[in-house]
C-alpha cells in the first residue's frame, strides 16, 4: 500500500487533530516527522506530515480543504 502526503502540521497535536477529522470520514492515516526534524528530543514539537493510502488521497484532500 502506497502512502501519500495530504497535509502538513506544525506539531504532533495539530497532526492528531487532522487525523481525527480524517478518521471521522473513515480514512486511515499516519503521522510522520518531517525530514531533518526526526529527533526524539523534540517530543511533540516539530513539523509533521499526515499520510493516507493513495486510494484515499483525493477524498482526504477534499475533506481537509473544506474544513
């Protein structure tokens, strides 16, 4: 299953909020730290990418664009 980026978040809590919106519509997602910020010492700080399966990407982008 190929994952694609559908959103950018400033930090972990923001990424989790985006995941919640997607989950309400039945879209599975995962959060990944951005390259260069993959340092465990940042804990919840630092930018994140929200990824979804390629098959759900268009629907996820549409949903996020309207919220």
